[in-house]
C-alpha cells in the first residue's frame, strides 16, 4: 500500500504554483493516499475476460460518406457577396 507524504503533496503543489497550510497538506496527503489505495484495489481485479475499450459507449461515425453532388452556381453565390475577385470572395486583409 502506497502512502502519500506531506512532502510529496508540497512538491506537486509547488509544481502547480499552489500554496497550502500544513493542515491542508496533511488533509490532501490523506485524500491522495485514499485515491491511490482505491486505484490499487482496482488493479487487483481480474480483467482477463474484459475486452479493452477506447470509449465506454459504442460510438460510431455519424457522418455521411463524401459524395460529389450538384452545388450552387458560382456566379449566383457571388452575387450576394459584398466584394468578389477572380471568382472568389474578397475580404479585407487581416495581415500587414
């Protein structure tokens, strides 16, 4: 069983640029130790017959297949544009 020390909690807190009182360090050390202990209990489970998953739900691609279909006429689309040039929308430059 792994025990988390106050020094380990302080080290992690320093990395995260957090400051805790001694009482908080002691509380967090116990809480983190409890989490590690629970994770160790999970590691003891027999998962030999469990199929590895990447997602808990059966997720499938819901997008349609790409297929070429007729689209709007370029000239008709550009009629609604405030400005166009060489068959494309013309927009103000954002870079100097």
